[in-house]
C-alpha cells in the first residue's frame, strides 16, 4: 500500500503563511537552503529529518504557481472547535460546519490566510 509521506501548501505570501501555520499549530518552518521552498516540520524528526512517529508526515511550502496551486492535506487536532477559533483569530475562516464521521470522530474545513481549503480531523479515540 502506498502511504502519504509529504504534503505541499502553496502561498501567495510565504512569510504571512508561515506565521499563520506556526501560530495556529506550532509547526517549525525553515527555508530549504537558497531555494524558494520552506520545510514544514509537523512532528518530531530523527537525525535524518524523518518523522519518528509512525504515520506522521512533514511537508513543504512554496510560492503558488506551476504545479503548486492547491494543497491536499488534513491536519489532526485535539479539538476542532478550539482550532477553528484560533484559525479565525489569525485571519482564517471556517468552511461549512464540523461534521461527525460515525463513531470515528469529526471533520471540518477552513480557509487559511492564503485562501487554501484545508481539512481538520478530530479523532473520537483521543
């Protein structure tokens, strides 16, 4: 089975987007050398910068354009309602309402500071 191992988020203003994600989720964001590309560390990594937690992924961010037009990512959070409140304080906007996914948990969507639609997941098991 193929697994998701990376994600990318386009940005019209990388500085603004970096501040948004750092404040909203506590991610570490670092420019990759001299490239116009930033690494998004969302989980603890080992000496080779690989995620230590099984199933966890990290990603990247670059200027919107070319193949980087829209992200495909869902972020696991402890509390969707609190996350949406933080997101809205930072200039994001909820898209629709939180929905129950059977007994598994909840999902919701928001638009970030760059207008990207991103998913949120809250497990019922946590």
